[in-house]
């Protein structure tokens, strides 16, 4: 009892500042930990998102590369099926090779790769306009092959930073500039494919005409 009274007296005699309850060391550590933890967590999360952004872009690039590879494979298979070499082999061999080509074509088409491009309304309209301009020429390919090639080259010249070999379609260029960057690349790639196919077609036609001419000359020589 005496000790309790002495303690009570000591408390009564202490200054007011000392009588107020002081926060414990655990409470101080808790407050300091929460403040530091918020900054650390925010910084760590931001760093993780930055790394993920790089991976997302790499993922999209890889998917775009796969899209291009699919287009290239289909084009190569188609070119083999329509090559002059296929016309100069036996029917049995040609049938067997076409079966293989069709099988490869089917397996290629089973791979679905699609990279969606984020566009605003203006970019969407520009893409539709550019597509219509290309389609208009493609639909008239059979009417005038040479004219179609010249017009496609003028469109292609509007998409490249290199010095064009011929005139540039200024209207098409202004339309393409309004497209999203990814769409601009796809438009250029489509034009490259069309021009490549036209060149192959011209070579096939030239070779066929040369062969016909040679056959006529051979027949005339035999008759003489």
C-alpha cells in the first residue's frame, strides 16, 4: 500500500507533459512502416507495369510478324500452284503436287492471328477510303493489266519514304497519312503483294507468249 501511495504521489507531482500518454514504440514503427510502404509499393507497381508494357508491345510485334508470315506462306503456295513449272510436268505429278499444296494451304489457314488496331473515327474513315481506292483498281485488273500496274505503283509511291520511280497519287497519300501507323504499314504491305503478283503474272504471260511463238516458228520451219 505504501508503495502504491508513493507512486500516486509521484504521478501527481509530475509535469503535465509527462502525464500525457506517450505512443508506444510499436505504434511509431507502424506509422513509419505504412508511410514508407505506400511509396515502395507504388514505385514497385509502376516498375512492374513499365516492364509489362514492354512485353505487351513485344507480344503485339510478334503477333504482327505471325500475320505477315501467314500472308507470305499463302502467297508462296499460291504462286507455286500457278507457276509455269506446274504446267510443264505430267498430269499425275501436277495432281499430286496440288494435293500437297492444298494440304499446306489448309493447315496454314487453321492458324488464326489477329492484331486489332485502335483507331479513332477519322482513322477508321481514312482506312475505309484507302481500301476502297485500292479495291477499285484491283477490280479492273483484268480489263487493263498495264494501267492497273501503273496506278498501283503510284499508290505505292505514296506510301514509301524512298524516292518513287514514277508519279505519286497525292490524293491517296493524304488519305494514308490520316490512317493509324499500323494501318499504314498494312496498306503498304498489301500494295507490295499486289505488285509482286502482277509482276509474276506478267512473267508468266511473257513466257507463255514466247513459248507459243517458238512453237509457231517450229511449225513453220517443219512446213518449209
